[in-house]
């Protein structure tokens, strides 16, 4: 999760230093995409081998909320709703699929 002065985002980030390992996990998530979308009730952005703010190769599955600021009290209800709904959905998703990730690599 990230919130700043221009927006907010929530993501599943795969940060393993080996891009091939990132791809293995990404492909596994793709196989489970329908379950993730069912829990989230929305489509997220999927990026294999993106670059983070430090220049490292990462893989992300994410969504963003634009035009809100952590520094504006009036935006806090929108931020709380944005994060709360998605954290609950991600928790439900992970509860259903976590055992399928054991032994990947």
C-alpha cells in the first residue's frame, strides 16, 4: 500500500532479484486471475518486469486511486475506503490460494 500527495495504490509486488522467478510467480497468479477478480470485484493492472523507483525490476499487480492526498483530511474517508475494501478482498483471496504457492520455484 502507498499513499502520498498525488494518489494512492495497493499492489501485489513480486520483488525476487531473479526475473525468471518473478515470471514463475506471475504466471501462477495469472492462472488464479479469475479468483482474484472475483474477490476484488474489479480489474487490476498486471505488469511483468516493471521498474520501481529505485531502478529494480519488479512485477506488480495493482490498482490506483488518483487525485487524493494523504495530506488532505477531506480525502481520508476515500483513502480508508479504498484500502479497506481491497485489503479485505486480498485477505480472502490469499486464504483461498496460499497453499498453491508452496513449492513454487
